[in-house]
C-alpha cells in the first residue's frame, strides 16, 4: 500500500472518508461483514487520532494534515506487509509534518509492518529508519544502517546530502558543501558515475567514463565510488555533535 506525497489530490472528493477506507478493507478481504467493516474504520480513525465523526465527512472538509492521516489509515486498512510512503510530509508545514511522522512510526511499530520511506530530508530519514539506501538519478550510491550512513566514510553524494540537513542546535557544527555543475537528465544519465557532473570529489576522467565499483566498507555497508575506501575514511564528519565536556568548555 502507498501513502502519497500530496494529500490534497489522493482522496476522492465525492466520497466520504469512511467510504474510502471501507473500500480498502473490502478490497483486500480483511472483513466482509458491514458492522465489522464499520468498526474497523472507527478503530483506524482512532489510530490516526481523528474524531470518529470524520467517517461521514468529505475530503474538502479536512486540512492537509488531516487528509494525510486519512491516507495513512487507508494504507494500513488492508493489513499490508509493506507500506511505501513517498515524501508523505513534504507538503505539510513543520509542526504538522512532525506529528504525522510520529504517527507513522507509532503505527508501524504497532502493526509490525515494513515501512519504505522515500524522502530527500535526511533528518526525517534518520529518525525513522533502521537501514538507508541513498540514490541519485535512479542509481544506488550507498546503502547501510542509519549509523553507517551518518558517519564516515560516505559516498560524496551522501556527504553533500548531510551538508544540506538543517541544524537547530547552535552548538552542533556542520561542514558546508556547495554542489556546482549541471544536473543530468535521468533519461540520459552520464556514462560513468551518475554523480560525476556535480561531484565535489571528482578525481578525473575515470569518473566520467566508467561506472563506479561497489566497495564493501563493513557488514552490509556498501559505497559505489572510484575513490578508495581508505581515502573516503579520512573525510571529516559532516555534522559534529559535541560531547558534554566540549559543551561545558564552550560555555566557559
């Protein structure tokens, strides 16, 4: 099942909220009895923290955040083994996005459903994920656990993505990486490394002409890059979170 990016266009404006969730329950054979279907919809509305009278409302009567909660309820209504969430909070304001993200996590834990979360925001990805795959123009450039992705060695593209993460804590320092060069067409990617036209660590023609090799860093941590892992390991962390002694020293 899917949770889509734009909650404003994913619900049928002519049908009630309850009717749209009920349809999924019937479609996947979770329940067939009308009373049980109704009760399940009510329980799903409780789960996504929406009032039960929303069953009878139309999408035009809901805010963006409420519509996305309905989208989440609909995705979990069929008891799926996997839910794919495609940028589910990017169209919402920050406070609503945080609440919806927390809701997704709570439901995922409760239902023990695999959640495939697609996002450009690594701060949200870090909070949600056990494992991360970093892609550029449809190519996987790095994959590993959350801890592995957020610490050196990085692929150069991961390094640039981390540099773009907004940091609210004034005591946390971050290296700034500005990408230059042209963004290639996804329909006609470069012959070599897909990131070569914008890479701040490009090492020569090999990047332009040959696909990068897959290098294993550690258990289940893989980077695709022409730069040897030994060199990538020397890169300083992009984000430095000071320990307590460093914080105390800075304050005095």
